[in-house]
C-alpha cells in the first residue's frame, strides 16, 4: 500500500513539473515533435504510395454484374423520399409570430 502511494505521488509530481519543463526546453520539444511528425509522415507515405506500387493488381476473372433488383429497390426508396419532400411544399404551416 505504501509503495503504491509513493509511486502515485511521484507520478503526480512529475506530471505537475512536465509543462514547465517542456516550456523551458520549447525549441528541443519542437524539434522532437517535428522529427516525430516527419517519421510518421514517411511511414504513411511509404505504406500508401510505395507499397501500393509494388503490389500486383489482381485481375477479376468475371466482370461485375449490374443488379437490376437492387437498383429498382433503391430507385423506389428515392422516389418515395422525393414524394415526401414535394408534399412539404404544399402543407401550410401556421405563423408563430402572427398576432390575432
């Protein structure tokens, strides 16, 4: 129990001093973060640009088929939404600011 309390106190003290320490060494912190950002950017560039060019593209043997039923279902849903949208133009809403 006593050991964990001492560790917690040390951690609290470290976290309290951390902003001041980082502020006093702002230039070195900036350089460290810049280096970290460059490394991270390089890894992302390598993963999404260079590795993609090295991988062979798989050729699909059968061509894609147009699914007429799915298209008709989606078209029906869109038409229902358009109909509801058009009905809102015809509805008369009361004016809440009108004094009778």
